């Protein structure tokens, strides 16, 4: 309530006060600091010194040789694969029918690698039959490292569906068909 009253007093005759401020004469700019030289003479001297050729400095510049290497790029550089390991490939175990995701159909993959279709097939097999499809068997079947296979089984779990039962019996529930 008090704010309304204060706003009314503050806004009384607002248009007249604004008009008065706008019609006031604009403040003058502060005077510039006096300099000894004319600005045009100072600029021309600087331009001459920049454009003039300085032979001793040019000779020093020609003698400089800089070689730099980025340590981060050296660490990320791909390691060269020996010719014998490059040929170590295995035939494809499983592929999706048709042109999967618009990718070119593969016939073989490097050892230690999986295609998306193979990874999903291996993970779903392990999820359905964990006693049969152990990480050791999957690593042997797909020529993988056992440590990587165990990490894959532990941290990547596809297609888990949890059905939460209703709290009351009257609640609607989707019937499994």
C-alpha cells in the first residue's frame, strides 16, 4: 500500500520534468590536453620509421630458425601398426539384414574390434544366457581382449526393461501379450 502512494508522488508531473531535461542545453566536452607537436607531424614520423628498411634487424630476422612441436599432438598421434598386425583380421560373425544404417556392408573386421551389430548380438546373448555366454567365451569368439570384454559387459547393458507394478489393484495396467 505504501509503495503505491510513493509511486504516485514520484510520478507526479513526470512528463513536464522529462520535457524540461530534454530541452536543457547539452554539456560541453572537456578541453583537450595541449601537445607540443601537431598531430599530423607525429603520425608522419611514426609512419616513416615503420616503413623504413632496417638492415641490421632484417639480417637478425633471417638468422632466426624456429622449430616447434606440440606435445599434445605427439601423444595423440596414431601409432604405426606393423604390416603383420594389419593383416590380422577376422571374418564377420553377425550382420544386420539389408543395408544397415546406410553403411557399407563389411566382410571382415580387425581383431580386437566389433561392429555395432556384433556388439549388440554379443551383449543380448550374454544378457539372455549369462552362464553360456561368459565374458571369456565372448572374448574368444570375437577375438577381443578379456579386460575390454569384461568392462563392456559391466558398463554397457542394452535393452533392460523394468515394469513397475501399480500401488493399487484398481490402477490400469498394460497387459503383456
